[in-house]
């Protein structure tokens, strides 16, 4: 996952477009609410077993212990990210009631997801067939859909071809790619050909402006697809100083769960040892039974806004 060259500016869209952020366009389909579950989805740091393969039993055990019901898993070309690793995770997640979202690598990151590499229609067909056997395969993500050279591949026509490929096999499988900018041109390119987006907040130092970004992006989207707020729990190529402070992660999840249709956390550490894991605890507070106000209700704020206070 890499930082795009620009980050969208949203503050004037409501005035330019002239409609409410909570009022979908008349001809827009009703979005599928809370498709990623009622807690933040964990794009987790992999737990490794012998031979560097994914430690599936340990992963499922920790997810259940902390009441997470969604995990994202990259498919790449080596353990613990192979397609076989993913399928073992999916098989174990099915009886555990945990949804699994494969992340396919885009051209801008090398297109290294095997076996289909950059044939994203083939990937979608393969995963749609697999989802007929495993309902836990809830949706598919393509990372960094519109970053760098990936924009040359993912034209609107090709995006719609990917979407149509799964519609013909299993329309219940969702296509929810990663984006960083969400202006009118992006919304128009994606509208009608995605089931939502993972929209990433790239500031690891503070959350000032995140609420406005989410609210204004909903105006631009106009009900055409859900917006899932992506936040970071790990250092990145543009923020090498370390992980965000746990309180920053907690604040980002509070905003994402309240003003987005749900939230996803990148590189959430699952490892448990003698040291505390405050990032896992911060995320856990939003899972069912957690201490946060929106525990077990992540995404409900966007689709069911609180009633206006009664006039005095």
C-alpha cells in the first residue's frame, strides 16, 4: 500500500453539487449496509507458522478472542501470502463466523498475486466461484486501484468488466477496491461498478479533517456506493517514525465508525506476548462488548444518523 501523489480536496463539493450528504440520488441503488461487519475489519499483520506459512489456527483464535468478525488477507507470491494460505484461512474462518476479504496486488505494486497476476477479471471469476462454496468470502479488494500506473489499467470499462465477472457468477460477492482520493471524477468512474470502497486516511499524526473528508465524500458519492474508512496502525513508507499513537488509532476508528459505513485497519498487530498490545486493545474497544460508544455498531452512524434534538 503506497501513498498517492495527491490527496483529494472535498470542502466545496456540497455547494457545487447542491444536495445533502444524506440524500442519495433518486436513481441510485440502496447500498448494502455494514457488509464488513459490525466491528472494524482487521487487515492484520500475519502470524507465521513453520516454513513461514500463515498460522491459521492462531489467527482465528485471536480474532475470536477479541471479537473481530472480519479479516483482510493479501494474496501474493510467497508465504504467508500465497493463495493456498488464503484458502486455508477461508476454510477455517467459515465455521468461525468470520468474513474474509482477499486483497489483490495492483500493477503499481507489481501485480504479484499468483496465479492470475494482473488478469483481474480472471481473479474475480476464480474468487466468485470460490465464494459459492464459502460464504465467508464476503468480498474482494484490489489495492491502490487508482494510484500510479494502475490508473492505466483500471479504466471505467475495465472496472465494470471486473464487476460484471462476479455479478454473473455470484452477485452476493462484493467488489470493494482501495482508493485514496474521492472527488467527482473518481466517484463517476466507480459508480455502478463497485459495491463500495476502502477509502484510506493517510495522516498517522492526527485526525483533524477526517470527519470532513468522510462527510464531503458522501456528498460526492451521492449514495452510489458505501465508503469504508481505512486507517493505519503501522508505520508506512511516508511515515517511518513508527506506528500511530494508540489514542490516534482509537480516534480515527471513532470517526470512521461514526461517519463511514464501517472501518478497516491496516497492519493491525495480532501477536500476543509478554508485552502489551495497545493497538489491538484500541481496535478491540469497537468490537462487540468493547468499551467504545460504537462497540459492535461500526458503520451504523453513517446509515442511521442520530435524530435532531427537539426544538425548545
